[in-house]
């Protein structure tokens, strides 16, 4: 967290929180949602200012209640999540970079979601793979120890539960094999006590 943010928090500790104005989409874009976007449940306009993007990235965190927020000086700006709290992008070096700019440490599990998306997990970090990198990610999958073939991938996505009862699927990542499991994003979020949205009534605070 930026030092200037820490100083502002100490100087103004009781600034009301902000809800519903900032969202994170499935490609790792920060989006600003005005009242119209909130009322119509629209995604909002992407924040294109690079300095602001980087400022949000550096000061993005989760509170004790599992609500994700951006610490904007003394004010918490809570984030509406379109998917997982982090978005992972595959680099040419086959490293995973989070949308916040940090590299993801060695994932210990890969989840295939019921909507066909893939989520990496390292300890308490849940990172959905950017859909633009799904094809390259599938190239890294092994089925029963061998590179996954197109017909096997088709069978996996057509009937994942049945396929995984017969075959072991793993992600080959920097020489390590990361097992693939089935899950739904709500179940993963609940396991880690994360919330996709935060609203004042959840904490009893009226802003």
C-alpha cells in the first residue's frame, strides 16, 4: 500500500466507504460505474488512465469480511467482482501475471468452472485466466501424463465430470504438474469467505 495512503488513513480514519462505483471485469479491467450503470446493472466505463490503474492495483486488498476494495486515500472503495478477485494473464515466459502486475506464485490447483472458465489457486489467491489466454493454457494440459489432444479436450468440456472419473488432467507449469478439479466460482469464493459485492447494509454502515 502506498505510504501516502497510509498517512491519509491515519489522519482521516472515519471517512465513509464507497460502494458500487468500481468494478473489476473478467479481463482485469477496472471499470467506473456511475449511477446509471449501477441502476441498469451495466459494466461501466473502463478506466484507461495508466497512472490511476497502477494506483488502484497497488492499493487493492480484501478486508476481514472478505470484501475486496481499493484504498483511495482514507476511503475504502469497494469493488464489484465480475468473476474471481484476480485475473491471470499468461506471459511468453509461461509465468502468470495478475492484473495487479504481480507474478502469481506456483499454483497448487487449477479449477474448471461450470461456465468453461479456468481458475488458478495459490493459497488464498484465486485468479481466473483471461479468456484471451485460454487456448494457450489448454496447450499446457496433460491427460494421463500426455499432452492433451483436441478430442480429449472436447470430451472434457462436453462432460467434465464423466471425463475426470476416467482420466487425470493436469496443467504442466514450469516442470510441475498442477491437478485440475471441477468447481463453481461461488463455491470457491465461499470456501475462502470472499464476497463478490459489498454493500452498506452488510456491515450496518449507512454512507
